C-alpha cells in the first residue's frame, strides 16, 4: 500500500496540464471543425457554416475510418455525419461529409422529409454486418429555437458501398411533443440475420426508451422516473465553468454477456439498469412499473457510458473530475483509467471497436464553452481520444475500495464539505489532491457508490415530512435522512425471457404506452439509390 501511495503522490506532482495516464492518446483534435466543402458551398453564410457552433457528440470506429456525429445544437452545422481517415493521428483533419453532401439539408428549403436526408445526428453505431446505423433526431438548433424539421428516423448504411440499405421511420404514437432521440444501442445477442436485432433508443427531452424490434418491424415505448432529470443536479461544473442543463436519459450502453442495459440522465449522479428481457417483453400494461434497478452513484454528472469487453466493468466519465473510470459490478472494484484536466473535459461518448479489441475511443469536447458562448478558438475544443484497457500504469490497476456507508449520505464522501478528510485509500488520496480543486468546491474522494452494498434501514421516506419538516428539505438534509424513491430500485435477479409471441399489431389512434406500433419497412433498392444520388 505504501508503494502505491508513493506512486500516486509522485503522479500528483506532475504539472496539471499533463496527462496522468501515459496510455491516453489523442487520435484527432480540432480547434474548430472544417469540412471538404463543395466549390459552390455558401461557406460565408452563418446559417450554413458557423465553426464556433459545431461540436462532436458521437463516434464509431472501423478498420480504416472514424465516423463522427455533429448534431445541430446551434445554427451553422453544415453536415451532421462525417468521417476522417484512421490511418494517421494528428491535428485538424478535414471532415468528409457522409454518406455525401446530398444528405445535408442545412440552409436548404428544397427538400422533403421523405427524402434521404439527415437533419441532426447525435450518435451512430456499428453492427456486426459492417453497417453504420445513423439515428437522426430530426430537430434543428435544439439549444436555440428547437425547430422540429422532420420526424426522427434511422438510416442504415452499408460501409462496403456507403449506400443506404434501410430506412426506419418511427410511428407517431411513440413520439411525444418535443421528443429528441439522442442515443441508441444495437442488441444482436439473439440475431439470426443482420436485420433480426433489437434497438434501444433514448428520448432525452421527453424521457423514455423506445424499443425497436427490427425483425418484426414493431416499435413501442417505455418510461420510468429514473429516466427523468433530477433538479438537484441541473447544474454541472467543469473546472471554472458552471452550466445548467436539465437533460433526461442520454447515456446508454449494453452488456452483451449479462443482457443488461445501463442508462443515465445527464442531470443526475446515479446510474440505472434494465434487463434486455424487460425491454423486449413489450409495452407495459396500465399500472405496472418498468423493472429498473439502481446500479450506483457517481461523484458528479456524466453522459458517456461503455462496457469493458474483458470483465463487463461499467466505464463512465464524471464531468467534474475530468476522468474516465470503471466499476466492476461483480467485485465492487474500481479503477481510474485516465485523468486529464484538458483532454477529458466533457466526454459525450465512449465506444469499443471490433477492429481493436480491448481499446476504447471517446469523444471529448468543451461543450460547456460552446453552451456558455465563451469558446476560445485558439484552444483545442474537439478531441477523439484512444485508451487501451487495462492500462499498464498504476492508475489502470483495480484498487479495491472499502464498503459504502450504511446510509445513503454523500456527506461522508466530502462532496459538500469545503475541506477534504484524510484517507489511507490510494484512489481516495489521488482524488483528494489539489489538482481536482476548483474555486467553487472540492469534491473528494472520487468513487462509485454501489447500490448493492448500501443499507438504508427501516426509516420511511415520508416520516420527516409527516412530522412537520419544512418542504422541500435541503439536498444535504435529504441525503442524510431520507432516501429517494430511485434509491429503492435495488435488485440483482435477471427477469426471464418473454415467451409470448408478438402478434401483428392493429392500428391505434390514441397514444398509449401499452401498445405496439408498426409502420411498413422501407427497404431501398439499389436502383432507387442510384436515382437518389
């Protein structure tokens, strides 16, 4: 233990601008994003191209290309999906519009929503058939005037030809007034063909998860209080910047071995899970709650989630700590995989890749600077980082933590104290260092609180309120004396796979979470592709 502490303390003496993880590589980085514009492109029109408004939120990596998603958060995003060559690491490579410029509808009025166009893509995912799934939210300028340009959809592109081979339109019954589809995972665990998959999709603004059964072309929607933002965590903090964003469920990943879907809103300190069998079982009947489990608590908010291909550890990135960490749900062991105050400021997406087993790629951007409109164009503001799992350095080793406290209080973790307490745990000592101190607060230590080891006692959550306590109680008081409903979602048993068959759905005219919905598949022929292009 003394040797571990000595090594960690030596690492803390490094300059703050340097990475504390030698294995962390910058694959690509940009100060401002630039594109392979066509000669006639109106690059001087701010509605078409405003480089200070373009940032990356999603990534997918193949053998030779890196694909990125740049949603239309603000005006002036010329192409919402692009790619760069994977062959060379370096600064400011030119983005190539994908599949090509004809798919962009930026600053255009001569298009129809039935055309092969892309409005705003937040995430993109690869399947095992070498196809790229593009989730188009259909919303322009979501952080400005929130224009619903087109209904959401998915385009599936064959990367051997870069042609669209399938289009999936969502029935209006699974949409809500301001639905914003931001993330998805593809479940191929029982697939017999390329199209025999399930897709789980996050709706961030109207919180819920949309389930698409690709084999039957049937869609339904489920929701749960765990998918909603928590007002206590509306404000996020990264270094010297604070911003308020009440995003619901957006972080999403899938453990293929255990069949568990992990998810998290942005505005929360919790991570939740739901088994694939629960999502696949179909829409919920009236009065039944979705079987959601509380996985644990983090030290701050976050978006990016992934699962280690080695041991099914959950990989996450707390925003305030500018780090990437992992937690093993089987052993309660934790690991700091990477820490860098500059290169890991806002990790919006973390992904594994079939071409490099044991490697994760992550998108890191200065989203908070874009959001607050104080971007410095002389700094690197978008990065794609690469990290091998596990690292050979100290910070990549699993360090066992002591059990969580008997009651659910973050006060014991020092999150609301201005002075950290001494600790003999190496991981805690590392994160109680001045390197993680901001002018606003000192968050120590950095740890993941597993729901599986928390014991709440028998106190009724309404006792204090019924005894005349002022409402609402402070956050610190509520953590100390009252458990949230979300903290009761603790359980380990996996539900059985559904046995009933889904019959052909009948049309419904009312929106109801307990119905299946279906629209005809739009399989695109090669001839029509050629006509479109």
